[in-house]
């Protein structure tokens, strides 16, 4: 497991940049944590670091937003999904199994659809107003090696 504290927004942006630099097409990232924990903020940092210059908004109403950066990026927020059928209706497989990067906020709400190989990122509030604790689990051994090498 990788665990770190980002004391302010700048630290989260810099972590997002590091993560983006070691992602490969097909990588799947689950983001969980309470409202305001920073799932969208970290996603935006990753998306911008992947070369997207468009304005990045939360996909909470659209469920999925697509970007074309260094790789295709599919940014989901599944909080408003009431029934798993809604995921089939939007054709989630087209995104989840494409050669892009998937970032899925509230992934635990659709756990049955999450591909087995993924990174799990959990965010939570730290002691200060602007600090966030970030934990990554999943197939992190390789990721850890890459992060250490940076
Ligand atoms: N260190 C930090 N990392 C991420 N976000 C932070 C940090 N400090 C303050 N924030 C603020 O916390 C809020 C996180 O909101 P958001 O990313 O929308 O949360 P979520 O998507 O998890 O509901 C943003 O307003 C952001 O500016
Ligand atoms: Mg969000």
C-alpha cells in the first residue's frame, strides 16, 4: 500500500502529476472517499497532467466526461447511478475496456462492474482543513517501484 499526506492543493496537484507520468493506457483507477475528499480535484490534476488543456468539470451530472490527452481519458462519477442497468445504458464497457485511462469516482457503488486489475485510491480529510490522506492499494507493487524511481 502507498500512503501519503498532501498538506495543501499544490501537493495534491504534484501527486496527480507524478501519478499521471507513470500511467499506461488501459489503467483503471477507482477513487473513493466522502464528498469533498478531493476525488474530483485529484482527477483534474491527473487529467491536466496528461496534457488536457480543456476546462475539466465534475462528471457528477453527466456520469462520464471524455478527454483526449496523451491517451483517451474517461472520467466517471457514478454517485447518481441508482440502478446498475444505467451503467449498461450508457455503454460502460466501451469505456472500461478501451485503451484509455479510466478514473471512476465513487467506484465502490458499482463494485460488481470494476475490472479485476485496478488501482484503488482512497481519499480522506487530514487534520488540517487543506490536508488530505491518500491511500493506494491494488496492484501497487509495480506502481510503487515506478513512484520510487521518480
Ligand atoms: N490538499 C487538497 N487536495 C484536494 N483538494 C483540496 C485540498 N485542500 C483543499 N481542497 C479542496 O477540497 C475540495 C475537494 O472537492 P472535490 O474534489 O470536488 O471532492 P470530491 O470529488 O471528493 O467530492 C475542493 O474544493 C478543493 O479545492
Ligand atoms: Mg467529485
